[in-house]
C-alpha cells in the first residue's frame, strides 16, 4: 500500500527470499529448537507412586494383613498432583488475564516463574514508539505555535511518521491548519510548499538549510540530543526555528527495572536496532547491565542465546523484527496493544494493555502461582504420606482413609485457589 507519491518498483527477488520471509523462517527454527520443559506435576508423580506402593507392600509383608495395604492405597491420594497443581496454574492464568496479561498456557507460566535474565527492545517497549515534541527554538519573533502551525500545514501532504507527529501535535494544541499549495516532497528529507502566501520548508537540518539562504545549521544545535530528532523549519528562504522530537522513555521505567531486580531478575540487557549513541542516551538513567545496538533480527537471536548461559531468559519486544528473539527466548513477551501481530503470535505472553509495568505483575503472578502449587503439593503429599504410615500401622481403616483422602483433596484445592488473589501486594506499573 503506497500512501505517498507515485514511484516505479521493480521486484528483483521472489517472496521467499524477502526479509519478512527470512524472519518467519527464523521464528519457526527457534520454536523447533526449544527444549521440551518438564511439567511441575510430572516431576513428583512417579516418586509418589513408588512411595505409595512401597509402603503398601511393606505393611502387607510385615503384618500379613492385606487390609492395611488397602488402607494405605486408599489414603494415597494423587489429587495434590493431578488437581491442585493445575488449579493453581489455571488460577494464575485467570488472575493474569484479569490484569490484561495473556499467558499462553501452564508451561509459559512455569517458565516465567524461573526467569533470571531480562532482555528489552527499545522502540515501542522501553519507549512509546511514537515521537513527541519536547522542545522548540524560534527565531526573529516567531512564536512556537505559529512555527508548528506552518510546519504542520505543509506536512499534511506527507505520510512520513514525523510529519504525522507534527500534524497530530498541532491538532492537540487546537491550531487551525491551512491547506498547502505547490507542495513538493523529497522522500525521507522534507517538504516544501506555500502556506498563507509564504514558502515553508520542513525537514531535516540539511534539507532545510539547503532550501534557505541561511545555511548556518549551528543555530539549531542547541536542540540536538543523543536520542532526539530535530525538524528544521524555514520560511521564505530564512531559517525560522526547529522542533525537537523524542520517543520518550515510558514513565516509571527506572523504578520498574529496580522492582524486577527485587523480584529475582539478576541481569537486564537492552537490545535494539538503533544506533549506539541513541541506545546509550536512552539507557543513561536506567539500571542495565549491557547494551547491544544496531541489531538485525538474527543478531537479537544471538543475544538471547548468549544470555541463556546466565539463566532463563525473558525477551520483551513489540515489532516484527523482535519475533525470532521472542520465539527463541525461554519466555517471549509481546507488547500486544501496540505491537505487531507477528510478535503477539510468537510470544508466550502478550500484554493486552500498553503498560510495560504489566511485566512485573506477570512475573509476580507466575511466582505466586508456582509457590502456591508447590505448597499444595508439599502439604497434600506430606499429609498423604503421614496418613499412609498411620494406615500401615493399623491406626486408620480403609473407610477412615477414604474420608481422610477427601479432606486432603478439598484442603489442597482450596489452597490452590488462592492463586486467584494478589496476596495483598500491590505492584506499581510503568506507562
């Protein structure tokens, strides 16, 4: 779909050789390479079976009374494993869904509870993915709103993301835009047109100074920052001012990372396709252990695989280029509210609301659900073993064992349902 001016396109390769097709192949390869995960209940089931049979046989052989063996087997309830664990896991999934966090099954929840390394994409994850005007500089008596009005008026003919940002910002300020005439766009550089009888040029510093008599770009250097973009404006061949646009860090991100470390995350890594200077400027106030910049999709996969040596990895991203890394990570988390469908389909966890702070909630829910599941297993199996020993010594009849079994079952299931609550702990969120 072309929303700009007409152009000639020549296809030199078939679809299967495209970048997008390559990303899909990397996703499929990563998903096939994931090691199968042992489920929580499976790790205890065989041990419990062996213990139950050994106690029953020992009671029979030691006393010669088969009723004791029957009583032992009646008390040996597997419900802490076959019911309580799934109930705790499903309760955790339901709790997460109520908070706008879609966790795709029990395996993902269990893996999330073990995560120790966090890898974050920048654009659309740490930031909102949309630039905003944060500063302005004007010359020769021009007001900031008038500068923006003229720039946005001529930018109405452009579909560039920064042009759309200026038009949106002008609308939010209640500015009335004029219809530009004789507009001409140089793709990726800027736009020149006539607005209210004046010639207005909007674009990069190089483009605008080339369109004006004032070639001194130094007048706009005061706006330059490591992670911002300066949009210059010239009116009637004279530099009129500039606008600084920054895709700002989400509010509360430093506190979010500190909270994640308190929850057990031992390493935080920034992985982005942006330039090194932009990445370092963005991460200057963040507690990150490593920064990887100028990454292609395949490079992000390599970062995830390398970080696995330090512990289970959670990758958080939002774009198509993040999909392979999301697939290869132990837990892939997609910003589903604003991200690409490819990322959401590939990820194990999808944040249905545009709040990065939900990552903390997801981790807390996963850990709480796992802990409650383990409590249910430990309490249920422990009570069952005590009951089996009592039955082996003839202290409990088969009928009494059946009643005891039901009490244990109800107790561990009720305990497992506690995963539906938040444990009385409120977790702040980042924007």
